[in-house]
C-alpha cells in the first residue's frame, strides 16, 4: 500500500488544484501546494503521528491538520468533496495537461463550456479557440503537445510507484511456506521509466496456496482473471498485477521470457531456431526431439545460445546481443559503486529536511562524500541570499567533524538564465566545491536559443554539472528542445558532466539520451536531487537509467575517488 503520506499528499494537491480552478485565493492555493509537498516528503509515517506531530510538519498549519486527520480516517475530507461536486471531473483532468494550467482550464470551462480533454482537443482542431485571449497559435500547439504527452503515458505509472507495489507483494509472497523463489519481471525488472503492469513470478511445487494468498492481499481491488498457474488482479492503485506460478525447474527460462523485452526475446528465439532449438518460457528444447536441454537458470539458457548472461536493463534489442557475441558487453555501473550524491537540497530553500537530517541519512548510506546544493538567488521564490549561502557553508564546515568517513561538499544549484548566464560571478562561485546548473524557466525558447543557452552554461568554468538537462517531468512537462549533438559535444569538450537525475518523475537524462551522449565522450553524475531524506534512496532509479544507457563505472563521476572527483570539479579554472 502507498505510504499514508503519499495518499494525503495527493488529496492536498487535488484540493489545491480545485481551489485554483474555482478561483480561490492564490495564497491559499500555494499554502496547500506547499503542505502537500511537505507531507509527501516528510520522513515520519503520517499514520503514526498525533495532531501535534502533524503540526510539526513544515508548511502544515492548524487549519490543515483537521483536513489531514479526516483524510487519514476516511480517505478524503469534507471541503475536498464539496469542491469535487463544483468542478466536473473532466475539468480536473484538463489541469493535468502540461502547458495548460488551472486558470486557462477555468476560462475554457466558463466561456466555452469545454469540460474534458477530448473536447479541448476537438475545439483546437476545429479552430474554435481562435481569437480567444491567451490562446494564440503557439499556445494551442503547446496544449496539443501536452495532450499528446498525457495520452502517451496512458495508464502507465512512474517506476517508483510500480517498484513500491511490487516489493510489497514480493514481501508477502516470499514469506509463504511453499515459495521457493519470487521475483518481479517485465519492464520493472528492465527498469523502464514507466510501468504499464507488474509481472510477478513465483517458483513453487504447489500453486494453489500461492494463488490464494495473492488474491487475498490487502492491495487487491478486484480479481481480473484466475487460473491454476496465472492470476491477474487490479490493485487499489489501479495497476494490474499478473502472477505466474511455475515449477522451480523452469525458473530461469520463465524469468528470461517474462522479463522481455519482446524485441530482445524475438532475437533470442531466432538464435535458438538457427541452432535447431526451441526457446519458450518452459525451457530450451531440441526442436526435433522435444527434449529439454536447460531451463533452471538464465545463465544456462543464454550459455546454450552462445551468449553470456545479459543484464535485464540492457534487454531492449539496442545492440546488446551483437555486443555479447563480440564479448563487448559493458560492465554496468551498480548502486554499490556510487561513492556519493552531488545534487541535494535542504529546508534552506525548497527542501523538507534540515541540513543535519540530510547528512545523517546520507551517512547511513555509507557515502564517502556528499554535496549540499541548495538553490541560488535567481530562482526568486527560494529567497536565497549571499549571506544565507555563506552561513550554510560555515555550518557545513563545522559539521564535518561529525562525519569523519564522509567528506561534506558545499555546492549550489544555479539557474541557467535565458542567455545562458548563472546567478553569481566568478568571485562568489569560486567558494563552492561543486556547482550544478539547471534550466528552471523559459522552457519554450526556440531550439537554437535553448542550444546556445545550455552550451554557454557548459562553457562557464564554474559549472560542473548540468542538472536534469531536458527539464522534463514525466507525463507532466515535455522536454525542452535543443540540439542534442551540439550540447553533448560541448559537455565533452568543456569537461561538464550531464546529470542522470534519479527522481522518478524526472529520470533526466533519459536512457536513449545517455547512450547518445556517451558516444560523444560525455561524463555523467547520477544524483537524486533529493528534497527530503526519503528521496535519497531514489538513487536506485538513476542507476537503473544509467545502466539502460550502457554506462560503466568510470563514466559516472560520483563513482570516482574524492581526489579524482576534485580534479574534475576544478574544470578549466586556473
């Protein structure tokens, strides 16, 4: 089940959206948006807190505590239900369209009686918005792009949501007496950025008790189909989960088959056919006699095809089989190789945890170094000042003695302005150990301007890492447009790392772009962009994306020893 924090976060976010649509006070809207973020990222389980504990959550005031308590007890709260009745569900869907927003959704509903995403798309195609204030040709184009982005995501969920559900199910099923092995397969095992459904495999001699336990899990909303060896359920989160129970003897063949991808499996089956064999989820067989050759482990299946074991994150038919035949598969970077995190935030700006809380959690992850990179002043809503940043630097230096095994780095996340400049000049920037620079505004610049903007940031001798380079939010904001080859070449030339942002709604750079940039000789930083202690474990998703991009250990700067990292961070400076 989702954490109580996440459930209440979603309700508060919806309430803020509905307030905005219905013309509510912008200050109140922002209040609930901040409260939602704080609740979602709070380290303690909301369900265990009393009212005093809830009130201690940053940005949660007395008027919100009652709504949170109602939400915990009933799954909603009274004022939210009142607003739901006032605003049609279709209009609520419209505000999820990237590039639209609550104000425009309200205008469309009031003036044009447009009350659904499809009605909006039809109206644009029919030219019905022509002449309407705020809806010029460029805006209409952006809205259609946003609708397309929404439709592409469909019922898919971010990998973090799918992983949490899958691991909860594995925890329950692996404890069963008859369960010999248990694993998730499919796109989740391949660490794709979004998940359409979850495939669970269990090895057991007796499928009956496993199936019975599965359909009675608390996460089950309804049973879609039930059989002797396969059962499908719809979870309370709306995600379908398919369970297959197999005998332990065919575990490897089944795991290989159900991991996929489809394109990868077609290639392996073709290889089997050329060898006079037949490959299926039940094993690798001689085609003529039907005799089983191997099935118990994936390694054995691949070996009989003349291949080494291929990591699941590479199984997309993007050259992995040819590389395996040549003996040139990459030795992929792993989570255990990461020595530190170079992009994190505290409550000095928009983080939810104090500096001390973030450092304590990082130390528990056995990091050798850790960078605090709060926002710089040009992101005005963060209210950063030079003095605040210098005070934090002194605090970081003072706290170093508490962490003799973890070097504390003081950094910042700079803002790349429309011309490619950043917040501070050389004298101030010289004092930072590491500088991340990111695009946080003016996302719709023409491609040539955006390209020059990012290249100029790469050429700044104080910019070490370009954060979340395409600025996308999966399913919510399209990536910015720039000449990828030109930016990748500039990053390699200037010694600027590109980030693989591990936050599940970003995963930016995405895997295909990572592969592309690697061919240019780019180095990467796999970071979490954490705004709370509960975000630091998101590193696993960045590593998964890095693996899908074929990155090896030396491609990633935060796998390097501190001395080597420091030399890289000096960049082109004298």
